[in-house]
C-alpha cells in the first residue's frame, strides 16, 4: 500500500494541562487476577517496581489503543506498554524540536518543509516477536484519520517507501514547531490486528475530497459519511482485552484488576538489554488521602508529587534513609490567578494591575508551596529561564516586576472609578468589590494559593474568598466561561513554548480571528468555541497594538530564532502589561524515589532533561531504556 490521504476534519485541541499528569489522586490496593497462575509473592521476589496512577489513568473496560477517553493509550499503561515514535523531551534537537526517540531513530523536514520523514530503529519487534515496520505506522495513521485525529488537518498523505521509513506529506509546506510533536507522540499499534478496520483506499480518497468541500456541498455524500462513522464506531468498539494487547514498549500487561495493573518486561523491546526491572505494579489511587498515606508509609519506589510542607516532612522523616526528593528539571507549572476577560471588572487592565500590586507573591508561595515552589520575579506568564532565553537584558529591564505597592494599587482602582469607604473598596455602581477565587479539591497547593491570595486581597479592602469545586464541575465551569476568576493552571512550561502559548491565548480559534502565516491558515472561531475572552487586539505601551493569538500562532511557524525572539518579546510585554495570566509562583516538577528496593537511580540533571512528562511512569520508561534503576 502506497499510503492514505487524510481529511481536514478533526477534533480541535483543548485547553492543555487543565488537570495534567500530576500524580494527585489515590485509592485502595487490589490484587490482580486476570492471570490466575501469577503468584504475587513470587512476582515481587523478582524485583517489582511499585508506583501508582492517578484517578482515570488506569484502563478499565477499554483496552483499544484507538478508543476514546479512558482507553489504554490514554493511561499510565500506555506510557509503559505502548510506544510512540518519540516522546516530548526538554532537550532540543535539530530544528528546534524537543523529542526523545522511541520507535523512531531520526526525523526531519525535507522538500522545503513539504514532507516530514521519519526513520524507524532497525530490527524493531512487537511483544509477540513479529517485526514492527513502517506499515504499522501507516496503518495506525489510517485509523487515527478515521477517528478524526485533529492533526489530520495538516496532513495530505502518509506512505511507506520502504519497511523502515514513513513520509508524512503536509497540505501546506512550512516550518512548524508543533507539527513534529503531533506526528511523533501518538502511539503505534500493530497492523496485523487493526488493518481489518481500515476502509478501502478509494473510500479514503473520497473522504479527503468530501472533507475539503464546504459543509453546504457535503449533503450528497451523506451515505459515505454515514459509512465512515459506522466504520469508526466499529474500530472504537473493538476491545482486545488486556490479554490481547500486542505492544512495543518496555513492558507488557501481565495481570489486571480495576485497582491494579501488573506489567512484565517485554523481551522484544528495542532496549530490552538495558531493562533491569522485571515487573511494574501500577496501583490505582482514587483519593488524595490514600495516596498521601501510602507515600508516608513508604509503599512506592518512585512517584511524582507536589507536596505541602507537612506532607513533605512526614514523607522524609518516616522513610529515612531510603526516601529522596528532587526538583529535577524545568517542567514548570504556573500557579496563580486566571481571569475571565468577559466579566467586569476583570476586563479592566487597571483592576488586574492593582491586584498584582496587592498580592505578595513570595509570601503566598511560602504559605502554599515552599517545597516545590519557584519564585516568579517578573509576572509575565513566562518563567525567568524563558525570558532570559528569548529577551535581551535591555528588554528584560523594561518589564514591570510589580513589587508590592498598596498605594499604587489604590491609585489604579481610583483611576477607573473605584472608591474605598470604611476600609472596603466599592465599584463605580456603588456595590462592594468582592472576589471569589475558584479552586479544585485535588491539589492542596492550588487551594492554599487561592486561600492565601484571597486573604491578602481581603486585608487590602477587597472582601475575597476561595471556593472549592470537584474536578468535573471545575472543568465544566472553566470551558463554558462561567467563572469570574480561578486559581490553578491551564498550561505548563516545558521548554517547548508553543503549546503553552496556545493554551494561554487559545490561538486555535478563540476570539473569532482568521489569518494566514507561512501558508498556514488559522480558521475563525465558530459558535460554541470557548476561551478566556482575551482580546485579539491589545495596545501595549512601548509595543503598540498587537494580536497576541496571532503572534502565538506565528511563533510556532517560523524557524528564524531572531523572529522567535521578537515575537516572544511582544508576547511577554503583553502578558506583563495585561497581568494575564497573573502567575504568583511556579511549581517545579517534584520527584520522590526510594533506595530501599532499587539502586542506580539517575539523579543528575542531564537525564531529567530527556523526560518530557512529570509522571513517574515516563521517568521509569526512559530510565530503563538507558540502563538505570536496578533491583538490589
């Protein structure tokens, strides 16, 4: 098969990192029972690495890698058992890409950015011993296209010129920082199992033609679209079960229960010679209290967590000399305030700036997260390392550090008609200016940050409080734009800034904008699109009028470092002036590991620069592939 074509239709990207992969939930341990012959004591005697998966990150009924929410590849099992072509990394590669090789050995643009060519590692095998070839990659992408992979909007064709090479042909040539990640990080599944779900080549060609038509012209093709929908439903409904999984990662599923997944070493993995841990026990934790109790009891060999000071002290003191803690890499989570620009008075820059002058950021960090917290010296939405990487010293000096200044805060509020009477601030309509900061119940540092911020605002004369929501309600309110202000984060700052910029400004359609850059088209927002209501045109002193979403989009479509520097400067100046988002401090990715059962831990910074996700499961995958972590 030469290849398939992909249609433009597909799901849009959502708000990145709303909940993320921080390991923040817990629950009871249950015995695995899919494989009755497995004796737990015998398993643990061979060297079992125990960690946990947060709520929703263990598969339940759905073991289909192409399934929807809750499927195998969207869980902690997918990280250890399935493999993508590459995973996100904090170490840069050629062309500004940040990825660590998995099934792929190399990749790059050719033909003036028209083609993206991926070369597989030699002699790859599936867990059943059969060869893994480029045909498996092509088949996987056929099926991602069938289920509406949103990256298909940039792909015209994908084909395999030989058994170890895959070519992705782009609809529009042009450099893209994000495109490689969209291609490289999806999991690959075996064609021997899933080829039967691929429609005929002729059907794909018709789908391509229909998807390129305006919706008003698609009505005659209702039968074709109905057929494709039915085909996609058949694929999604297929469930091989844990016993039927054929994977290529360092581990395969050995036993399963709703509370636990036991994995065993895959002898056919490309790095099997380096893998020393024979079994991995992923415990399903369904409540924060349970995971904290398990951590204090020393039940985990490694886990990612951002603890409060009392919890950190309890974990360290109860598990000496085995437990160790590190903040290993610049994978920073911004913690602070996020405003709904559609709500008065948060649509007033003077109000947002006044709040910035009121809040003592370092004091909030010391109360909320002194362990993993990283001070934010310049509120500009961007960590200081990024500011230094893109801005000159002279440009950095133009940024406002917003040192605490209650007099300046009062002047700003007075300038837009606010008045302070009897110690309380009133809005121009005569009503008291009151603030409710929404936070969620699953991460203590968010709640503490919101509560400490509310206390500082109350002391200034703005009666403020923090209200908690469960994760589901919080997410629904956020995407519907129902909140006035909330504390937490909607993005992270690994050293791949294009994703974070997209989350900040929702440049995939927020605000009704439409424009072209380097041949790439950003479609206008349609009814039902959501965002923070950030203005598409902002006048910033020293910069002029800018369209932040357009700039953020342009950033990922230029290979010129000078242009990236210029764009980032404008965006940083905009976020600094607009106080959007108002980051009070950053949380570095925290990591606990134990030397009780395992040794040879990679504790140097250069290793953690390879790992692009904060979970212990990504850590273990990359560590094992590089020969680290051995049973004692």
